[in-house]
C-alpha cells in the first residue's frame, strides 16, 4: 500500500501524464501506478484514442443498451420509472437529507479550521483563472438551467401550497404539498415559508455536495499526484486496490451519475426552450421540436468542445453570466424593486430560521414536500456532483481550501437567494398586488414566460430567457463531456478531443431517449436512482478529504 511522503522531484508525476505536478511543498502519495497505464492508446479511423479500456467499454455499452431499450419500450418504461422514483423517495428520504446535512457541516468546518490554509496544487501554486472567469464557470456549471426552469415556478408553487395549509386524508396522513406546517390564510407567512423552502433547495446543501466532491478530487489529484477520477478519493480507504475492480466500479458509477444528472437538466432545458419558442414564435411545442433542439444545441456544444476549456467553456460561461445578470437586473429594476430589495434580506433570514426544520431527516409530517421535492432535489444534486465537482476541481487549482469553499458554498448561495427573490418574488407580487393568476395557471415550463409577459419589453426578455436556457444547456453539455472523458480516460485531463465529442453526442442521445420514454418523470427517476449510491460515495469522500488535508503543508 502506498504512503504519503513529502514532495521530491523524483516522485513528481510529469504534467504530460495528464495531471500537472504540485507547485511547491505538498505530500504526494507514493504509488507505482502511472496515470494512464491501463489506457488503450491507438489511432482508429485516423483519430487519436486514449481510453481506460474497462471503464470506457463497460460504461458506453451499458449506456447504449439503456438508450436502445428506453426507445424500444417507450410505453412500458414510464410505469417502471414512476415506481423506482416513488419507492426511493418514500423509503429513503432520510438518507438523502442526513447526507446533505453532513456535507454542509463538513464544508463549513473546513472553512474555519487551519486546514483551510492548504492550497490546491501545492503551497506555491497560482490560480489558473481570474476571479471573474472562475465565478462564471462555477455558477454556470452548478445551477444553470435549473434556475431558469424553477426560478419562477418553485417559489410560486410553495407559496400557493403554504397558503392553502394542510389537509388530512382518511388514514390521518397529510395529502397537501405545503412545506412544514404551511401558513393557511396568511399571505406574508406563506411568502416567507415559500421562499425559505425554495432557497433551501438551491442554497448551502447542493453546493456543499459539489464542494465535497470538488475539493476531494482537487486535493488527491493536484496535491497527491493521483488521476482526476472519483476512484482517487478512495485511496485513504482502499489503498492500491483503487487501481483494480473496486476503482473501476466507482468510476463507472460516476459516469452513470453524471450522464443521468446531466440528461435530467438537458431534458428540462429542452422542454422549457421549446415551450418558450412556442409562446414567442408559435412553433409547435412537441417532442419533435424538443428532439431538434437537443440535436441543435449538442451541435453548438461540439463547436465549443473543439475550442477547448479556455476558449470554449470559459467564454460561453462568461456570456452566460452577463446575460443572466442582465435579465436579473432588468427584473429587479422594472419589477417590484423595493419588495425585491427588502425581500432579499427577509428571505435570507427566513431561510436561516427555517433551515433546522427543513433539513430535519426524521419524523417529518410534510411527506409530500420532503419526499416529492427535497429528496428528488438532493438526489439530483448528488448525481450532478461528480460532474460539477470534477469540473470545479479542474478550474480551481491555485486556490486555498478556504477560498475554494467560500467561493463554492457561500457566493452561489447568495446569488440563488437574489435570483429566487427577484424572479419568484416578482411572480408572487403580481399575484398578491395585481391579482394576476397567469403564473399560477401556466404549465411548469411556461411560468417564467408568464411572469416576464407582465413586465415591459416582454418579447425581448422572453427571447433572452430562451437564449439563456440554450446557452446554459451548451455549458452543461460541454462541461459534462469534459468530465466524463476525464473519468473514462483514466484520469487524464489532456485526452484527445474526439473522445469528448463522443460523450457530448451520448449526453444528447440519453436526454432524447428519456424524454421520449417517459418525459420528466423518467428524467427524475434516472437521477434519483443514481443519486442514492453516490450519497454513500460522498459520505466516504468527507472522511477522505479531511484525512488528505491533514497531511498537507499549509499555504503561507
């Protein structure tokens, strides 16, 4: 079994092997394994190939079988997906909630302890990206399409269910969807509780899951010299066995979790873009339109992939950020500005006040809310975590642990509070002040456009909304193929471009297969079922990252 020992030049893996060497003092893991040693390196049809034989072959074959079966059995597959999602969320909600709480507590503890001084990439490492570029990539990869899809609909939904209060079925079990105890007949109480429940799903908990994965991967790769794949996180527990089948299984699971988490988001994005185009331009809102959208957007993502991370992903993320904030500030200025400004602080306070009750994993009476909303979200975020975590690990070299966790945990949480307050708060204000019920009555994917329709320049802002969904979609597809390629290339971060193109096409194919074979339910079931095993992986990662950090020299 390998050991930790101080960095010396003879033990430092050269950057050409796929992971840059630590810069300055660090504690490399002494292992005989060389990154990429199990890879198949060849030229096929004139294209360079550099793949981990077992991980790539098993992952791609299983996924292709899944896509073919889902498309072939469209009518039979939906009840199966429904059953899987229902069983997991009704029986194992406590696992997701408890896991989420652990991730938040570990992340916050690392910010305030001396371990926060450790620098990713070695004590003398310098950041690869500016703060602006770094924040843009973190934000676009982590939340993107979700904020566009749920930014109006979720606050409005929780407000409505909280205002409606609780209802009991014949068996004494609640049948309502109100969070906690609801706020029957109390409009301000319903606003407060509805916003707290929304921010709970988009605040500290999801970003803590991303932070744990990202930090674990960054430390074990850039400081310890191991490949940039999920198996490396298990080195403190499995030792050299991570290079065998236990490691292969972990990486294959990471590929599945990433692909299905991504497909859920891509499916949501396609359905919202299609609905928006139907509303704005009168195009048919059909499965065919969504399939054509996924094909077109995947083609744009392929162009971005060919440009690479610096030119492709970073530039698109920054365009994304500018467009998102333009739309956000437009809503703040022409919407109920004072209500949004005061609401930001009151909603943040309400979130913190209700956080202990909302995150309680046991003895919950609001089963519909905690199982139907929270458990699904936690499973979705956790299934996204290998993708977002690995991506933010790749772009965070040179940051200290404290800087990394503060940026990944706290900044996006505050942005999410502002976003939900502006978009959701405006829709709720339209209902309370003007009696406008259009947002409440609209289909899920149309709620954003119904809200924008009541503001000035509705056609322009709705068009920007559609563009934003598409650009977020491109960023997710691009970043996702980067991450999956790294896993299936044995941890190399400089694998040939054609492999990333292959995975971008596969992501689009899975999104199409799931949309046609069961719609949103199928997408959600796929992410929930991969989220469960990955919750266990993340709990192990909490232990591993603390152990890994304790052996690292602190940055001055």
